[in-house]
C-alpha cells in the first residue's frame, strides 16, 4: 500500500532560494509542517493547536 500524497504549500512571502516553512493537511485533518531545507523532518499537529501557537506568536507570548 502506498502512502497518500500530501500537497505542500509555502507562504507567498517565501523567497525562491529556500528557507521556507511549508504546510500540508492530511485526509484525516492533521496539519503537517516542515522546513524546506529539511523536507524529511515533518511535524504533525492539529488545526486548533496551530491556531493557538500562531496567536501566541502574534501576541508575543512565545518569545523567550
């Protein structure tokens, strides 16, 4: 059995030379995240957890 193909998307703000974060969504609804320079390393999260993380970044809560 072959693994389902996911379609990776990168931000329109990304440059052509790499250094991009790419996102994909699985058929089960998981959000996959990877760095374009290391495409074999993939993180998986839920849409709600990613939304909370992005909100924290916007509000400075994720800063060290």
